[in-house]
C-alpha cells in the first residue's frame, strides 16, 4: 500500500479513498460513504451536514467518550444527556422524556459494540419526526437482524483509529447514509465547505481522509470478519469462566456484537485493577467521567441519570483482542476470581 501511494503521489483523496468508500458502504448496507480524518470529524460533519447549529438540541447518552458531546457542541447546538440501561447503552425512555421543540436529532452510541435498543429508537424517531444519528465508533461489524451498525439511522458515523475493530495506522473515520443530498453536503463540508475546491457553500474545516490510511483500511477489511470471529469467541469464553454477576448482558436474539471492548461491572474496581496489574494484566476504564459531568457540560439539560452514575463507578474493560490466547483468558478469569476470594 505504501509503495503504491508513493508511486502515484496523490496522498490525500487518492483512488484508495474512493475504493475504500465503495467497499465500506457495501459492508454497511448503505448507498453512500464519505471517508474523513477521524471519528470525531465524522460526527461533527454529519451534524453540520444536517444543518444542526445554534439554538438546536441533540439528545445523546451520558456514557461515551467526550468526542460525542464535543461534536454536538462544536456545531453550536446543545447536547442533552440521558440515562443508560444496564447494558451501558442509552435508555430510550429517558431519551423520549428529554424531547423538546428544539430537538433536532437523537445521537445514539452503540457502546462497547452493542447495538442500542434500536427498535425503540426507530419508533421514537417516527413518532416525533426526529432523525437518528448513529455513533458507531465502537460498533463496526456488529449486527442486529442481519443489518450492520451504521445502517439503522439517517446517518452513521465511524472511527477507525488503531484501537478500533477495523483499525487504520493512524486516525480515520467514515460517514454513511442513503440520502444523496446529505452525502453531497458532507463531501463539501469535509473539504472546507467547498465544491470543486473553489466555491465555498458553507464555512467548514478540512476533514479529508488520506490515501495511505484508506489503503490500509481497504486491505484490513479483507480479514476483519476473521478478526471479529476470534474476538467474539474470546468474549464467549469469558462468559463461561467469569462470575455471571459481572459479565456483560447477553446478546439479544438476532444480535452479533463485535466486542470493541469486553466491559464487566465490578465492585472494588480500583483495588481489582491494582491487583490485576500486579498479575501482569492490563485493564482500562472506558470512561471514568460521564460526559454531562465534564466541566463544559455541567449546565446542559440532562435527565435523571442515577443508573449511569451507579454504573460508571463499576465498569472495567479486560483484554479481549484477537491476539489473546485461551490460556491467557483463563489466567485473567482465574486472577479475577482469586481477587474476590481474597476479599
């Protein structure tokens, strides 16, 4: 890939980008795909393309990385935060309670790769005429009723940095939709809001995808199904070995999760993390602070988020990637059991 890009010299928006966009849109079951430079840009440009801005409100979850809220705020709109269910995803009842005359979109996050209660959100969307924007940053490859993450809403947004299921060797993102007019606006907005590089239709920033990352992603798409299968098998093994009280909620009927992370809910989290570190096991908390409790968003509207406040103190991600062995999974599980036995 590197040599090919060096040879043709079109380092940004080269033919690799167009080939990647074609493959990605087909994978997601959408008509159009626009490659961008990050998942954050994907969210921001998608919302901007929907003409969301000052005076508008966008409903979203309280549990996600801050990029979700930042993308809303950077358009000038106000994020409105909702509670979550025990599966860590946004609660549709909470979202419906927060709808006002200013609501312009509902931005759902498929957290850890688990598809939200999408049937409920589609009903809400149709009832109130409010479009769904999917933050699918963690959910590439997740399936519900034979439809891929990113294919349920008006527009779907993806991140493909090195941590993600489909990973570039740097920052990368993508936006998918079936709406031609929106797609055309997104294509302009990712290049400073210009058409034909010259005519500016709306102020925007540069969010183009470079050819090298697109080429890497295109190559890695060939093996991503095998990678997802391996990670899913690792997650299933954890499900068998760990105490049932701490494992994630089971997959729903007709659901296949790509498991961006394997996130358990534990007591004495900090002590457990310290113990596992002493055993040579890396863990992470994704994420320590609810978005609505970050300083820039303290005064934003929010529902009663008691469940989110309870759960955020308990979540812990343990290794589940495609390179971990069965013996290592047994070791992690036994180490967790050992800690609680000592307690």
